[in-house]
C-alpha cells in the first residue's frame, strides 16, 4: 500500500512528494522532488490534502452535496470499473476526504488546522511523519472492519480490496470464521389486495461476499419472498446466511419485513378492513342503500333503513382479510359513515323540519 503526502514550496511553487510504502508490518520510505504547475488552491496547512478539492466541492458545501460528489467520483474511480494505474489511489483518497468532511468533529478540526493525509487530526505533535502515516492507515482499517454494511455507498469503500490482510478483523483467528453480525433488514411494500390473496415478491439485493481469503466483492442476487394470506405489517421473513459477508466472518442473515402500502379506499384493522362512506343528512335521517366496494373488486349493496349517526358502523360479514391462524376464515368489512351537513337550509324548509322533528 502507498501513502503519499505533499509539501508545497512557497518561493519556487514546486511540490515535494514523499512516498511511503508499507508491506505488512515492515516499511521503508523514499523521497523525490519534481516540478509541478502552480497549485491554484493550496491546502489549509503545509502538509495537508485539500479534501474539498479532492471531491470538487466548495468549502461551504453541506453533507448532501459532499455525499453526491463522493458517490459520483467513487463510481468513476472504483478499481473494479477503472483500470487506470492510479485509479485505486484516487479511490482511496476520495474515500478519505469523504470520511473527514462528513464527520462534523473531524471536519471542524480540518477546517481550523487541516488534517494530515491519513485522516488523523493535527495536534501539534512533531513526531516522525512515517509513524503518523502508519497509525492513520491502521486506524482506517480498524474503522472499516468494525462497521456493518447497510447502504449502496459502502460498496465504494476502498478498503474492500484489503491490500493489508494482516490488519483485517480475522488476523487473530487463523482457522474458521467468526460469527456473523446482526441480520440485515429490508422492507417489502405490499397492498391489502396482496395480503388478501397472498403474493410472491421478487426482490433484487446487492450484497458483499467473500470470494477468497483476502477479497470481498459486491454481487447481486434475486430472492423470491413469499407473503402469505393475512400476514400483518411487521411480519419478518429471514433467509439465513444470505446477507453481507465481511472478511473472516460467516455471512449475515438477510431479513425482509412486510410494510403495507396506504390504500386509496380502505384501512386495515387487524383482520377487518374499514371503508368510509360519505352520505347526506337526508340519507342519514331517511335511510338509503350504500354500494360498498370490496377488496376483491366487487360491489356489495348495504341497505340502511334506520337513522345513521355520524361515525356509526355497519358490517359486511366475511369481506375482510384472511385470519392469520386460519386463512380459510376472513374478517369483516366495516362501513363507517360520515354525514355531510348542508351549509344552509331555506326558511321554508326549516319550518317543515321543525314540525317533523318536534315529534321525534
């Protein structure tokens, strides 16, 4: 692995590039000086990278702007997609800039005094730069191998290729795999109609899998997730050992959790479904027949001869959702009434209403 930091000359506008090559636990360093064009935007301090320039964003960018810039550049320079000789180094540099600028504490220190290449905030310690680079590199590896992959952005992490296998999480375990992390959970959106009949959802998942002793690569796989009749929101379907796999660890479990889509006409109440019927004051007082839609696409007539109070409920037996413990049985379709009152009543009608209601 190669770590590079630069010194910018003030008088001659030249650049010193110090290269440190690390092989496992042994290291050696060499220096070379070469002339480069004048740098238009020097970094914040003499031995720092300009992380804003690395990501191509202004210094007042917010986290979302930094995230978008990182993702765009990471896709461009990912070593699996970019075969240029310096692609991997650029990729690591981009990830390092992203790590600093999206961490409020690190970014604050960087903006005030700059960060040495390696991601460790400057504290005024004048120790050997080679030791600082080595510590920073080890810190980056420890940071990576202690997080759980849970988004597409983690696929771009430059340390996936693990050029220093002796620093991986399994360096103390020469045989066997460590236990997996927690299950990775994805939501599956289903409609009430899906829950009525049952459905199989085909879901494409991107995951990381260990391909050999020292390499983890992204891959895609399609899973058929069966949602059975009557299942409730929050029901969990687990595929053992089908999730991400980090180096030296057994694969995580992959879980899918049911999430109900909001329905245009119905809402769920256990195994029952609720439909809101809007009627006029006249219909509420004099009676009416309401045509009620059902989940299976039919229409059921519901006669109402009695007075209907606002918020009152009528019931269509067996027109709800299958019961979880016995899918052959179904809940009910509850019709909840909403009565619309008129904005005004003509004077002549008032007298009639007064006379009629006086006997009630």
